[in-house]
């Protein structure tokens, strides 16, 4: 599997969201470094599960589209006259 990497801006935004959630909802105050360390732990742990869900969604979409194409091709078939 490809390593899940986030660009710097996304990491900063997510760390801020983690800090805000912990502070507002759980009354836990952590620093930026702690929030990023938590994110580094969660990314490979939870990220792989969400990544795999995304792949399953993509596979399902591809299968539906392939079925649609097969239906369209079938509709193009010509009747064969037997004499």
C-alpha cells in the first residue's frame, strides 16, 4: 500500500481541529506537537481502513459503470434474421 502522506497545510489544519476537539469536547489541552504526534499515530492506524473503504467505493462505482457499458453494448446488437 502507498504510504498515506498529508501535505503541510492539511496537517496543520487537522492538528488544529484535533486540538480544538480535545479542548472543547473533552476539556483536554494539548500543544501543536502533541496534536501532530496523535495524527501520526492515527494516520496509519485509522487511515488504512478509510483508504480501503475508498477503494471499495471506487470498485463498486467501476462495476456499476461496466454494467452500464455492457447494457449499452447489448442494446446495439442487431437481430439476426434466419431464413
